[in-house]
C-alpha cells in the first residue's frame, strides 16, 4: 500500500461531535453479548474521544437483518455491553437517521456517548445510498472509521459517509493497515506466506497474488490435495477439487516464473474416518499407496520439517488458513508445530508475522501462540481481500477525504 489514510488526532477532536463507525458484531446468547472481544477492541478509541470532551455517536451494523428491523438483531444489548467495557454510560437510541436520532445527537453534552440502532435495519445502508449517508452525518462534525473488518463493503456508513465530512482512520484501523503494509506493502525480505484451508476455489485470487509477492509460499490443508492431484498423485478419498487441477498447474507455473519457492507437502497423515483419534498412518506421496477410502488429514513430519526450513530464513510472514484438520487431534500436529515455530521466530525478533481469518485465529488459539505473532487480524473478508490485492472501498474513501 503506497499510501495510508490520515489517523485521527484525538487532541483535534476536542468538543467535536464525532461519528465513530465500529464493528460490534459480537456473539449473543439469551439476549446478551456472550464474548466481549469485539466490544472491547474499539473501547480505547472511544474513551480517548470522551477525554477530549467529544460527543461520540457510535454506529455499527449487527448480523444480517436484510434491510428491515429485527428485534433479535437490535444493538440495545450491545450498547449495554459497551457501557460495561468503557465503564462509562452509553445511551442507546432506537433510531438511525430519523428525528429521534437527530434530536438525541443535538441533546448530547461533552463526553456523552450514544449508540444508534443497527445500521442494516435500513436497506439504504447496504445500497450505499448518499441521501441516507447525508442524514447519518447531518448532526456530526467529523467521521472516523475504526472498522477495518467492514471496509471491504461499499456501504453508506463506510464509504458515502466518509465523503461528506472530514474523515479519519481510528486507532484499530491504523494498527491493521500498518501491520498489513509491513507484510505486503513494504516487507523486509525474504517474505513467506502460509496458506491453508479446505478449498483452492475460495483462495484462487489470494494464491495468484501471493505467488507474485512472496519469496516462499507454503500451501497446506485440503487445498494442497488439489495440487497433489495436479501432480498425478493418488489421494484416495481426500477432499480435492478435480476441476481445478489445471488452475493448480497454472499457479505452480506462475510461482516458477516469478521466482517464488512453492512448498507442497511431500508426506501426510491419512485415515479412513474424519474423526478425532481415528486410526491413522503416515504416507509418502511419491509412493502413491493411499487406499481409496483413506483421506489426507494433516501434513506429515517431512512436510513440517520442509516448511519450517523454508520459513526460518524469512524476515516477514503472512498466514491464512490451517495446515490440516487441526480441530481433530492428532491431525493438528502440522498446524501447531508450524504456528509455534513462527511464534518463536517472532518472539526472538527475527520475523514480523501477521495472521488473519476465522479458522486461522482458532488454529493459533489451539496452538497457544495468538500472543506470539506480531499481529493477528480479526477481520475475515477484508483481510482476505486486502491479501488478494483488491482495493478496500472503506480505505479508499478515507484516502480521498478532505
């Protein structure tokens, strides 16, 4: 990324009315927020605004209500959870752009925090409607986007609103963009990429971009099976996409052309049942002795050693997706060993590591190394699209702001 947006300078927000766009899409159980992680993340930015006497209008979506009010997707319980995390009152306003919301914003005093109702209750949010965005920011002086995880969506509160007021990136947004810039925008080389997960089809754009950017690309998980199939290796009942073997060959050719070392597993752990502790054995793929009812569920010890050897000299690493069926022991060995190796290199200062994606976070938690990586992104789609080299509408809107 050649250019980063302007970060918010909190001292300049003194006594301003600020729209603070966040992602508070937290899990719920029995009408209450069951995990406060997503709520806690933007808390520091909100409190920094409160300290400056700003009037903070918190805006977020929640779930997929399809453009109409849905009581179970109201942000009311989220406002309560945010108040708890801030240790500061948050007034919930059951309106978005109507008279009730406008009056609530006008009635605010310095240091007040209010939360508007779920933005997606109005179909104009997802339609990126300018008239809706104008009403949304009508009573505010400044717009701040602290929701990187939503910034791949061209929605009214993400893009149109940023065009209508002086717009800045919040602290979470800046931390994310700076971390990503460090690994793909301006990486210290050699740069390694670890890409796992089930399907090549879901990460075609990612693989195609990374073979041009990375010095080393390690492919694991179910998607490695499609590459093995492309090499003529019998993979038994393993998950694979036979219709994408030509694409796998094209990615291999592109890696060769760009000087990217593509590391595929040479051995794997196979079982005939997809279950924890299923009877299993290690197979060398060159021997092609995988039975028709056996599935490759993890990379083998030689594959782990080769991946570690390829990663060790690298100064920068990006990780997306597990190396095997990590949720089923003992098929978590490759993911755990590789994650701990990267964690160790990151901790000793020889590597900057950035990871992201839902399965990736679960895998790093499983390996106990979440806090050892340099940066872990909680953004799913936005993280993936950024790695694919696609411009994110929310970031582009901030770059164009006055």
